[in-house]
């Protein structure tokens, strides 16, 4: 990309960030970025010493560091469709790995926490994936996902352009996203209401649902970003969750009788109660 165009885009992105800072001061609920909030606040709040965790789609970039894993005595299994990605993970990040499509692969054992980060939009059969992950939960176990909303304009545009052209546009404007973006996206059932229904259909109770109204895909050109940001803030103010930019959902598996519930399951249930309060 010619340097003058690159400088123009960078300038627009700086101005867009400044505009967002003003909007966030006026409407704080519109400020959080979904993946960042999940990484810094949601996921750490779901961890407890000694639990078994399934990191779905983390590949070579697991969400839980080896240091945190050691400190809390966690057992972490990595599930990814790419064996190549899993082979590049830092030593000690996973105790074991599972290679396969999340909607079909056999998941041995049961887990206190199953989570994914911006994965479900790339799954062709979301109902099958949620069903498969739900069966991997222990009683009172938690499932947590952060997902871009399929009704967001960037998601609609992505589907309209098709993966090949969308990748060209995305990497031209945001070259730093080459690291972990550009995969085929379907956005099937990726709205708060539809994913909540899928969880309930699989016997899970939704204990936390947090919509986010902040995305930066139009920040390359301030006039477009200003209009889009005002739309996002309006959706936030009106509480139209199915028209957010992304969302976090946390759901809990049903409990069994006290005699059959594991200690770890009880601890996960207590965490779910706190996350839903």
C-alpha cells in the first residue's frame, strides 16, 4: 500500500479512537471491547484452582498462560481443527490436545469450564458444536464464549463480500490482523437470542449475557466511523442486544444430586452464580 495512503488510514484510526473515547465517557456501556473484556475480566473470573478446562479454538494462542495454569493447578486441554496450530503452542500450555471440528470431534472426559474466543462465527454447524460442547461439561460446569454478532454491519459485509475478497480488504486496512484473522466466517446463530436458545435447548442455563457495542472496522475513514459509532451507541442506549457488535455468553450445566456432584462442579456452580449476579 502506498505510504501516503497508509498514513491517511493511520491518521483516521487515531481520530476514530479519540471519537470513541468521547462516546465512552458519555455512554460508558458502549465502550468495552468484547474480546478484551473476555480476556481481562470474564475468563479470569471463571477460573478456580484445580479445575479441568477445554480451550476451544485457541490453537497456538491459548487464553490461559502456562504461568496461570501452574499457579492454579489447572488441567487444560486444547481443541482445534488445525494440528499445525496446536503443534506451535508454547510448551506446557496444554496438558493434551484434541484435533478436529468442534461440531463433530469426540471429546474425551468432562470439564468444569469450556470456552472459546471468537470461534463460533467460523463454525458451519453451530447447533452441533454447542451440543457437542455441552455434553463435555460436568454437572454445574460452565460454558463461555465471546462471539461477534451476526447482525453487525461488519459481519453482514463479510458474508456479502465472501471470504477471499473480505480477506483482501481486511488485511489492506488492518495489516496487523493477518496474525489471527481472515478465516471463513458464517455467523450462523451468532446473535444473543439465538445462541441463548441453543444453550437452553441443550439443557444449559444462561447465567450471563453481556452485549458489546464497540468495533473498529470502519475506523480507517472517520466520516464512516462517526456514523457507525453513533449507530452503535444508539443500539446500546435502546438495549437492542441482537444488534450489538459482539457478546459474551456464559451458560451452566444442570446440577445432579449432592451425592453425585463433584467438588469441582460445586465450585464451578458457585462461580456461575457470582457471574450472573
